[in-house]
C-alpha cells in the first residue's frame, strides 16, 4: 500500500506516516486515527525509504474532498514556513484554512452569506505620470516573461502607488491570471479597498481573520473555484487558494503587522516573497518609508528599486519644520511644557484665521 505523510493540527513538528489503499494527491484533507481520536489531516507528501521499516502503520480512513484544498505550490510554501520558522507543520496548515474545514463533517450549505461591506470610490480615469509609466512598464514586463523579481516601490505619500497596483492587476487579469494584495490591517485601508472594488467589482475577495467563520469559508470557496480576480487581505491571505497567481503586492511593506508573534510566528511579507519565488512571479513591496531590510536588499541587488518621487497633478508635499525644544526654550520662560513657542504661535495664528489644528 502507498505510504503518505499527513500533517496533523497539533503542536508536533513532524508529519505522521499512514498507509492508504489509494495514492491520494498532495494537499488533500483526510480522516486519520490519531491516538484514541479521529482527526482531519493534510497529505503533505511521501515518506523517505526509512519509513517503510516502521511496523504497525495505521491506515487513512477516508478522503474528505473531491479535490485537494492545497495545490502543490502551497504545500511547498507551508513546508518552507514550518522549516524556516521552526513551526509545527500541522499548525501551519491549520492557520492556512478556514476553521470549518477542520471539522470532520464540513457543512456545505446554500445559505446566503452576508456580503462584506466595501464602499465604492469614484475612480475616474487617471493619467499616469512619467515615473508611474516607467515603473508600471518595468514590472509588467517581468510578469509577461514569467520571471520572478522583487520590486521595492518607494513612493512618497500620495505619489500614486495604489494606481500602480491596480494597473498591474488589470494587466495580469488580461493574461488570465489573478492577483494578491496584502495589507497590514483591513480597517486602515478603506480607500484602497474601495478603489479596488470599484475597478474589479464582484471579482474581488476580502480575506482576513476578522471575518466570521461563514464569511471566511465563503470567500475561500469563491477563490478556490476561480470566481475571483483579486484577493485583498492581511497576512492570512498569503495562503489564499488562488488558482493561477500572476503577481503579489505587499502594501506598506515596512509595517510590523505583517509579523505574527503568537502561535505560528512568521513574517507575512517575507513568506509572500517566498510564495512569489516558488510561483516564478513578480512581487511588489510598496512603501513611503521602506524597511531597512528592504533597503539593504536593494543595495545587495536582491531587490530592484523603483521610485515615485512626485505626486500626480503637481501637488506639493506640506512643508515640515523640525523644532529643537532644547534650543527653542533656552531663552524663553518655562511656560511652554509640551509645545514649543514656534508651535504655540502657529496654532494661535491658525485659530485667528478661523482654521483648525490637528495635534
């Protein structure tokens, strides 16, 4: 009988070997005996030759799906995360699937799931700047060549990074592929969500840990069934079952929210780079304030550097003035504790003009 390695969602670092009457595809959910219980596990591969010497190997009882829940590339990514971050492989599988898929009997229902609330945003035709055109052309050319490359997109605030993301996705959709857009926190990106939804309508899926179990399962099924062109989500969307991934974008790549520090600890940004590498596709890391790691990788020529130094339409950044509190209060009476005299006077002038101040 074929021997298969099965990952069990438990705090053990190795998969367990079972035998099977049939050769089950990698990535399939199976029901197996585990101690005195029956558990759902994931087939992650075949054992090495040494496993054939093990006696009293238990048998897989049944296969739970018509087709695997993970494709081979996702299984490869899960194995890499388990190895690189020293995490139990079954626990990595567990965070990669909706909760209800870990039930022995997955309830398949026709009940309508409440739609995820995304507000459309007026997205009139936008003329790209020359810098935007150059960046877009560079990234799309790599996608057309089926090349893997990591691009650090360094754009000042309001420079049009989001438009670059959307144009990349428009191009890969024309090529019959799908896109993945990772964001640090869903609640902080309503404009990005709105513009994406306006552009791609109901072909957008939102996937994050804040969804209800029903919503998460519903979105997962739509993605797996190929009904989605663009997946937007937090780090957990890294495991979305996208059929033909064409490009990945990590917005605000410097943000610490991409690091999961409880349970399975991993860096979503770095794992996304590995997923892009395994799929041989480009990945874009966008930020107005890139991380030191990414800047270092640009200097080592591991990443390619793209810059958007200006805002579309000639809009100017506000003037920024740094005041040294030690010098500003040196010859002043100590009546200003939290505010420098310069800031105090600026606020007073603003109020006299019937304007507002935000501190």
